[in-house]
């Protein structure tokens, strides 16, 4: 064997899975487990992973009980020849601790005297165990990890593979990624896509929310996904309690697997939360395990569960912050009852928990427990819930204590006077060449929507540029949150604190709205394929700048950053701002829309730096739907038996004409069948035809009309079958009173700059559509002045960059007045 040696303490589901992967990759692995039968089976037959379908894989590892470890060559259990010559390491170096949370103290008392001076212990456990580990070996020899692996021990020496999971490693306390973490993550690629991070806490608290859901499902004997689906109220309430504690600690929650933590935070629109839950339960149904390890410990193994231990940290922190946790305490109380009497499992417990979650008067004291069976509700823990506190309606648009972004909460007049506004414009004019240089460097970073490597490189450049331009995370109150996306560019969220006074109630802002930031939205992906820069690089000719993406929308981001720089340089006030960058807007924002809406829900308003429309800001955009018509016909020989078939193509032709007739240009509705194909050969009556079509609507009334028409589609030829699939990719962006107010504000901010700012409605959509549909006011089209989006004529202007940056600075400053 070659590679670093590892000792895995606790060879159960998680420890066994990791040990197996490392051993298969050639690393010397020693497992230590207190289950003598399990250890003996590993010695005799190897550590075995059951991949399902009769596929088993075994590897040889050294295996010991703790008592045998110091003896070196065990003399008991198993086939003597199978373990002869096994020698335990004299000193432990890389220890992966995978015991149950409640066994951490005993395990560390065993590990500490055997750990070498340069060794370290990695907690690959559930819960928050790093502090206890550090008590025994010191923080410098403690490494944190987040593991979400749906494996299970099915017999002595055998672990059932749980399918893909998540594994994230980092130094405790948010310290930068260290060389030992990088080395460890590199070795763990043998398991799968392990990641290094400086925010392990964000993953651990997110998992605590998810774990609350799984714990709640263990109160009944049914599939996890089904119980989460049927008891969403309880699930959301339990997760909200966990996340309220996390937010009080300043933890940035991280998504993992199919659990989108941000979608379950308080204030998230119900539609976003429900959609995220739908995706979560759909993913759970693909897993080989349909019940949690907590359920198995109670129902099958009849042993105490660890969840009652690792939520102790949550309760301690909740009491310290004065946060009530009645639903989560009820869950834990119910599990303790089931430890004593597993026969008490019942979905009635979850029904009671639903009632507790929706009760208008739940227990309020942070330390109060709703005892299961007491009438206050039985224990059921849920996972990540932004569903609000108990008593909040799951159908309300927002939680009761989250302020609405209504006209009363928006500024109605500029904060900067004429001289100040012109001073900003003058400062930007003095720095115009630096702005152009920034745009040139940004444009030189290719960022095709369908090239993950290029998107990653571009995003890393952007992060460094933002550090230099506005300050790095960790300085001056700036924070960063990175949301990884498997099939798209990652999302980066930078939060910048306010400078100068913010409005108080009665000064143009609604009470409570002062704490909410302004969201600045920009995407860094472009439609241009990788390699375009080689034949069409950034080019400046006097006032005009051209190149791939300069208009849509790289200049817009440069302008936004320089607007913030101008306010700071001149000592002018600006509000707290959240800059959000996504890498899949040009392909529909499928991987980022939920995160955008979740962030918007915590914002006063959103400014979108998409390009202007001939200089005008965009106060209305059409909703976009992408649909497919599928026609199934009856194949036959076109010459020998022409009447036997039913042509799918002919039917599709009828349907395409019907679809086209749905267009209503006066109402702003267009239906375009852009792709039509079908059949196999010219002498065969077509058995299938497919038409892909794009629908644009300018109002929700038109959207409903189209939906009604699509649901009523029926075949002309009854021998064929016609189906329509697809969805609305972006909702309608209508000119609401809030949007009109923001336009009026921008127009007033433009006047002292000598600009006559116009507004317009456009057929294209942006991420602003998602934000406005969530009830948050939007001002769109603040980006580049130019033309030619998605074409080789794409260009912007230098004067437009300085003008729009000055306008943006004025609008932002207004949010402080």
C-alpha cells in the first residue's frame, strides 16, 4: 500500500464507508471499534460495502477493538490466519473519529494518550463535537468536518452504500483552509467529491436543521420523504428554531446535497420554501435508505440515539440567545420516550407536532419543553424550516415580523444635493480610465454559461477584484457567502455594511426596514462560447468599447462597484448592500433563482445591473415560459397501407397553428414555435413529433389565459395523443407602484447629472422577474448604455459607464436619507 495512513475510530456506517474508500485507494487503514463481532468479521472477510443489486466489494484493513489495539497482534476472534501479523500503529497520526456523539468523550480519552505530537483528530460525526475533542488534544490538533452519508451497517463487517453524499472539511472557527486540510481532502477524493472550506460551521448548522427533519420522521414508522411531505408545518417550525439560533451566532448557512438551507430561513417566500421541499423529498426518494439512522437505532437496534446528545448544543445556544425552541424540544422528548418504548412510534405524534407548530400560543420560554403526550404536542423534529415561528401561517406571504418592502419603506427623494451628485460624477470622470481598465480585465475573463472551468476562473478573478476594490471579507464588517452549484457557476454573495446614517421610522423608511440591505444583482456568465476572445477580444475605439459580454452585462457590474467606491471616497453615506453574483442567468438561472429570491426576501429593494434599453431603465419585463408539445401517432407504411397510420407530424402542424393563434400582440403576448421535428423516414407515417415553443406574456392575466389554453389542448385526429410539458421559466415583471416609485427616485437622481432618464418595457426577462414576483421592489436596467446584446455588434460607451455609475451612487445614497 502507498499513501498516508489513517486510523478510523468507529467503523460504523460513516466510519466504515470512509475506511473502505481510503483502503481501496491504497492508503493503509486501521479501524478501531468496540463491537468485537464487527471487528472479527472485518478481519475474517474484509471490510465489505454492499452496493445493492448483489454487488459487494471487500477490502483488507487492520481491525482492532480498543483493548486489542495496544497488544498489536490480536489473539482472539476470527480465523487466526486472517489477522496474523496485524500490528497496530504505535502512535496515531491521522484519526477520523466516527463514533456516536454520546461516545465522543470516552473515545477521546482513549485517543488522546496515543495521538502523536503532529497528529490530529477529524470529527466525521453528527453534531457539534469539535470543542470536546479540543479539550482532550488541543484546538491545534482538531479538524472539523461535515459529513452527510446515507449509509448503514447491515451486519457484522458489512456497510450498505447510501449513494452520493456530501463531505466538507475545514479548520474550526472559520480559519483559512490549511495545508493539512488540503491534503486530507485530496485523499478523500477516493470517497467522492470532498471539499475544503473555511465555513464548516455553516454546513454543520445547516445539517442540524436537516437533521431536525430526519429526527422528526423517526417518531413514526414510515418513509422519511412521505412524512416530511405530510407534516411540512412541523418540519418548517423545527428547522426555523435551529436556524434562528444559527443566525444569532452569525453563522452563514451552506447548502448541501438536495438541502437548500437558504430556502428554509425565516422570511423566505412560501413558494420558494415549498419548491425546495419538493426537491428535497424527491431526492430522498432516490436514496437506498427510506428511513433515518435514528429510526433504525430505535426500531431495529433498540439502542439510545445520538440525536438527543448533539442537539444539546443547539438548546444551550438557544437559551443563551433567548430563543424559544418548543418544537425541537418536543421532538427530542418524543425520541427519549421511544428509546424506552419503541412500540410508541406513531404518526399521531407528528400530527400533534403540527398542532404545536401552528398553535397561536406555543411555549415561549427558551428553556421550556413541550412534553410529548402532555397535550402540548409530541416530539417531532423537522429539518430546515424558514416556515417561521410556531403560530405563523404557512400560507402567508411573509412572516409577520418581517417588514414589507412597500412604498412607505422606500426613499421618495434623493439624499445627495446637486453639488454632491455632481461631485460624484466628477470623481468618476477623473477615474474613467481605471473603470475602463477594470472592464478590459473583466472582459478578458471568458465566462461562457456552459463552461464550468471558465466560470470558476472568472469568479475567482472577480473575488480578487472585489477584494482590491471594496475590501476583503473579514475587513470592515464585510462578509462573503459562496453557494456551490454542481451544474452551473457558483453563486457569491458579498455583504457590505452601511456607512453614514440610515433612515429612521418616519424619515421615508418604514419602521424596521432600516436593518435591511439593498440587493445589487449581477450575473457573470455570458452567451459567448469558450474561445470567442481569441478572435474577438476587448477593443476600445475612442468612446466605444466592444467585446464579448461588455454590454450584457460586464460593464454593469463595473459601474456598480465604482458607484460604491465613489461614495466611500467622497465620504458620502451609503446603505448596507448585498452584492449577489450568479453564473447561470443566460441559461435561465435554474440553479440560482431560489437563492436569489431567498436573498431578496431579506432586502429592502433590488437594483439589477442588466444593460439599459437605449439608455432607459426597465420598469416592466415579460414573463417567459418554455414548453414542449409532444404528439404520439401511429406508424405505418406510407405506401402499402397509408390509411393505417396516424401522422404525428400532420397533427403537430394543426397544433402549431393553434399555438400561434394564442399570440395577442396588443396584450404583449407572443407564442413562438422555434423547433419542430418528427418522423423517422419519408416512407413511414410519423409515429412522433415534437415542437418546442417559447411564450412571452406581459401580465399575469395573460399568463393565466395561456395556461388555460394549454391545459385544454386536444388532438384533431383522435388516433393521436397530444401532451404539453414545460413551465414558466420567469414570472411576469409588471410595473407595480413600488417599481414606479423607484423609477421616479432614479429620475430625480439623474436630473442634477444632466440626464433625462426614461423608462421602458421589454420582452426579455432577467433575474429581476424572480425578485419582483417575491414581492420585493426592483429597479432594472441600471447597467451599460449601448446595444447589440448577444451579437457581434455588442458594445457600450465610456461616458455611459461614468454616467450610470454616478446615477447608481445617487440612488444608493437615497436609501440613507
